[in-house]
C-alpha cells in the first residue's frame, strides 16, 4: 500500500534526531569523505527541527567548514 506524498513527508518530518543525524553522517561520508566530527560544530538540532533534509544539512555543514 502506497502512502500519499503528504503522509510520507509528515512521517519524514517526525523522524527522530538520531535517525536524521545518521542520514546526515551517511550523506557527508559518501558525498564528501568527511564525518561531522571532522568539521566545526554546526546547528544540526536546529536544522532538524526546521525540517531540513539530511543531504541539505550535510551540504550546509560542508559549506560552513569551507568558509571558516
């Protein structure tokens, strides 16, 4: 049974911070060869709460790292 896109996005927004952060770590490792511990602290919890997608958070963290 397929869920509607609205239900899927609602479910995604309610994923735990820990699950979301695992996706951020994966995106950073696969896309950039880095781990969040390799770069300066970022506002991951704020990004999660704002509904940012994990791949967007990974890209934002890398951008911040490159600008520092």
